[in-house]
């Protein structure tokens, strides 16, 4: 199938009724960049900076981070690159920064560690801002936001990093700033968060995990983990509508963005862009190029009436088989 879809590589993703939906790719290591380029990625929608931290045995210096981020921004320039700040903790431990907790997914992870260790956060932000100098294709994304204070404190630190760099004689341009929406509390405060940033990015892996109280990595409960659960669909709709009301784009960067059934619903909701694994890009492009937004909206309306993920899956799978 992938081969058949190969000819799609140089086409843009646009619904037959004219809605462009840029397709970006997720990456975590430099080795992810070539597959992204080969798949015709329009940019990096999520660079998980914790991966380069995880494969080392001590914290990378500002200079080492600068070199890495520069390489990514340069490789994709002028296409946009979204660098997410460190999201360690949870299922992503660092051997040289051990965190012992009984409930790591509810513990010290993502932005929480960054705010408790501003020196680590500032180093990373400085490296990112310097790396973007003269390229200006950087978007900066903050993970695990669960309160407005998380954003406010992070934005103050970003401002501070910028001022420090300017005082040192660097020319810095303001990156686009975004918040991950991946915790249920953020869904219920999405307008307040949206007012503080330039874009939102939905992390369906954690949002599904936290909404449904299902460990995203536990095989035993895998059948309870489903991004087509009506509660997840309601949350996605609420976030995307809030983004529209506040006039900022909403992207989806969790694994579900690569599931054509979920993608159909997101098209119907009016999602601004999707970021997925390079391997999923061709089939999602096919779905976008095959289904009008009008048709996707009709499927969304039908799905909203259903009470079970399995029924929604059946409806959308049939639509995909029929092909738009
Ligand atoms: C997510 O939670 O959906 C996400 C994109 O981030 P990660 O998988 O890195 O937690
Ligand atoms: Mg996440």
C-alpha cells in the first residue's frame, strides 16, 4: 500500500473542497529526519528533545544542544520546526537524573521538572533561541501543562533567556510559543491557555491516558485505551473549537493523528495541521485528499451520536473503505 501511495509524496494535503491541512512529522533523534524528508514532511510538528537526553549519560551542555537544534532547524528551513522542551519523567527516565516515584505518570514530569529546575530549562531555551538565529523557523512547545501558572512561569523564563541573550549581544527573534493540551484540566481551561500562546498542540497519547485512566503502555488494559472513545472525541472538539474562537491554530501530534479514522474526525472538526510518524504520512495524506471537509463533518456529526468507540470505529472504517 505504501508503494501505491508513494506518488502522493509531492502532492500537498488538501481536501477536495479546498482546505489545506499541512502534514508535519514527529521526530526525536537525528535519524528521524531523513525518513521525514523522504515522506515529504512539511516540517517537524513535534521534536521530542528528551530523546537526545535519554541516549547520553550526562546532561548535554548548552553548546551541544545548540549544535543539535541548529542542525534540525537548518535541515528543515524554511519549513517550521517545533522543538518541545524536555518531557522527562513518566515513561521517559534519564539514568543520570533518577526520579523514584510510585506514580510516575502523575508525578514529576515535563514542565514540572523544568519549573523546579529553571537552570536546566533556561539552558535549553537559550540553546533553542540561539539555534534559530537567522533562520526563524522555530516554534517552542511546552509539555504537560495542567495549570495557567505552568504557562505563565515558563513564559517568564523564556523572556528571561531572551533578555540574557540580547544583553550578551545575540540577535534573537521571538519564536512562536505553544502549549501541549494533554491533561484533562487543560481541556477545561483551554481558552485561558489559548490566550497566552500562539498555538496549541494536542497530545492524544497522554490526553487519552489521563481522560480514560488507562496507562498508555500497559498491554493488559490496551483495549480500554482508545482515542475514539466518545469522551476523547468530545475533548478534541472542545479544544479545536476553542482554538478557533481565540484565533490560534490547533495541531494534533499524538499517535492518533496517524490513524485515518481519527484523522477523518479531526478534519471534520477543522484541525489546523497534523504531526505524525513519517510512516503514517502517506495514508493520512490519502485520507485528506479523498474526503471533503463537508463529508468529514457529516461523519463527525454521526460519530457524536454514538456511545461506543467500537461503533464509531465501524462507521469510520466503512467510510474509509468506501473512499470519500
Ligand atoms: C502525547 O502525549 O500525545 C505526545 C505527543 O507526547 P508524548 O507521546 O511524547 O508524551
Ligand atoms: Mg505527552
